[in-house]
């Protein structure tokens, strides 16, 4: 069975935008929408906060570009210069490491 649609370009754009509005169901809960109503609001908010931190890009210590992404648990890599290093599980530099670096400076 072959179905053909004779649509103009403008009509197809209207269909896709209205379809996108229907499909956006996680505006409030963001990435925690996959859990539905389970686990409680507080836990889901904590998960969203942690996942936003681990998925964002950070500044590279070697080249200075904002290109550091998480590769695995505690492994971070700069996509610009290829510098790979171990850091925190969710953020590249933990608070203990930051305080240690400050004590070395002076």
C-alpha cells in the first residue's frame, strides 16, 4: 500500500510545528519525565540537577575552550585538544580538588 501526500512546503512546516507542540510533554519536569509519577518529586528534581551538570560543557584547563564533555563515570575529555583526565563523577573538578589547588597556590 502506497500513500502519497500532495503538500506544499508551507503546509508540511505547519504540520511539523503543530506535531512538535503536541509531543513536548516534559516542559516542567525536563529529563525526569521518563520516570513518570514514580520516585517522588524531590528525587526527580535531584536527578534533573545532577544530569544537567554532567551533560553540560566545561572549560578545558589546557586549551581554555568550552569543550570538555563527560566520557564515562569520572572521565572527562576536551573535544578541541583531546586532553583526557579524571575528575569528579558529575563535574570535572570536585570541591575537594578545588580547595587542594587553592592550598597549593599560596
